[in-house]
C-alpha cells in the first residue's frame, strides 16, 4: 500500500502539473477511440503495453478476457460494450489474451472448479466453445501447447461472441468498426496480432487508425511491408487490411507444427510450418 501511496504523490506532484491541458480537456468529457478488452491478470496492463495516456482507452478487464454472448448475462461487459458503441462511438476494439493465463489453465480442468470456485466455474462456461474445440481435436497435445492453443482460440471465440451484440453488428455492417485479436507473451513482452487474411498471429506492424486512408511502406526486419488500415465494410466480418510481407509470413505461435490442416487453417493459415 505504501508503494501505491507514493505513486499517487508522484502523480499529483509530477504528472498533473505537466499535463494540465490534457486533464482540463478530459474534465469536459472522454473521447476514447479504442475499446480494450483484456484479462484482469496484474502482469498485463493495457496502458503500459500500449503506452497509452489517460483518455485513450476504454477498458474492460476480467478473468480470461471473456465476453459473454449477447443476452447470456446482464453483467457489466454487455453494458460497457453497448455504451462504447452507442455513447462513445468507438471505432476500434482490441480483444487481448496472454500466455500463461490462469483462466485458461482453469478451463483445462474446469470439472474441478465447480465445488472449489463455483463463480469462476460458471464464468468460464462462457468460453466452453474454446475448451470443447481444443479438447475434441487436440486433446493429445502436451499441456503447455494445449494451453497456448486455448489462449489463441479463446481470443477468436471472444471476437465471435462480441459480434452477437446488435450495436457491434450494426457498426461492422456499416464498415465503421474494426476488431483486433491480440496475444501478449509474458516471457518476452512480445505482442502478436491476429491477421484475418493469413489466419495467423503475427507482429502487429499495422497501426490502429481506421481513418488513415493512405498506404504506407515500412521495413521491419529487412522485409518490405505495405499496409492500408482502413476498415472494409462487409456482412458483419471484422476486417482491416493487415500487413502483406514481401515473403511468406511464418506463424509466430508455439505448437503450429502440431496442428491438423483444419485447425491450422483456422488459426495459423496453414499447417506443418
């Protein structure tokens, strides 16, 4: 607690005097353009990972970065999503999972949670689709690889759940909303983003700015990378034109070579890499 109080003093004595204009602007109202849906894990802080300032992110955090499907619950997640879409006119959504996720570890042994932690048990039931897919098709994977696969698939499951909300579906149809799937790797602090076209989690070189029209050319790691991050309208599919490398992008996720062709196509784009 002493550390927190010291941080509060530093915030009041150092940050506030240097950011008076921003603080006065935010006092009149908030205008975030990104809804960040992440895990409650203390090691995954959205503002630190993205180096965002106050007022930049509208944040939902819970165990397992889970979004219950529309009308599955009347909890705060649904109300926050609706407010973000309708009141704040959010144009970008990030669903961010992370390695070594305790909620996903619990999902691996969900039967043991019903008596020990009944509230956690019922909460994790909202991502039963993730557990069943992985257990039915990859039950023989080593525990570490299975956990990594759960983390990745859970991000995609929550993106699917997010699209059940009317306010989200409407914006997707109009082409005024983009949804991004991220994974934060605790051991390296590396962040991977889901590329819808290649079905892979890759380094997110594309900026998250839906109103940026002009294409740019970057050269990360010696590769020529062209992208245009404008939103493409469509029949409900979250879609942003993501990086196209001058040579084939490789899946950046452990266990990629252990997947069947069907699952590789779903998550990584191809198998046996």
